């Protein structure tokens, strides 16, 4: 057997300031190398900046044209169907499937990053109140479950109305 393709994808969300996240995704394989970076306002969910580069593509002159669509992501709101809008902007004859996928992957990192930050903040709060980490954990997870019911209802088995909890 011979491996013909090995594709690596990474998604990283970095808290830049209290109300800004850098969403970064990277794809690398034998044919492609694509980087996507977006800065998102965490309070509003709005994409403030959007950039991408393609360091390796099968058709450099043609593939690079899809990058012209990336600035159109600025102003989209992650809480108001940005994924669907990003698909429309980056898909089709003017776009690139791989670039679209990397943007969508980066956008999908937003909610879990908000959750991770909230878990950290709640844990710190309970520790300051005198709870041990072991005592704080169930409290934090109960708080996260309540928050999640408002954020991702109908999108996750955990928050399905019929799910056993």
C-alpha cells in the first residue's frame, strides 16, 4: 500500500483582547497549503477582519482568484447565520471548496472557544468563593449546560429536548 494523500487541518482560537478572538485555520497536504485568519468581536459575534493565503495550490493563477472573496466575510455575524452566508460567498464558480471549508472550520471554533473561556471564568469564580476544583467542576458544568440550552438548542444531542441528561 502507498499513501497518496495525507491532509492535516488545524483550528486555533486565540483570545487577543477581552472582546476579540483570532480564529485561525490551516490546511496542508501534498497539493494545498491554506491559511485563514479572522478577527471576531466576541460581544457582537461580528467578523471584523478576514484574510487568507494560499501558499500551495494545484492551479496557482486560478486558485488565488478565490481569495478575492474573503474580504466579503467582514461584517457577517456568527450568531446570525454567518456559516450559510460564508458558504454562499466562498462557494460556487467564484470560490474554492477548500478555502470555504477552512473558513467554516475556523467559524466553528467560535462557540467552543466562548465555552472554554466561560469554563475558565466560572472555575476561577468558584475557586475564589472557596470551592475546591473538585467541588467547582459540577457547578461549572451545570452552569455551562444552562448556557448551552440557549446557545445551541437543536444543534447538539446534549441540548436535544428529548435527550437524557
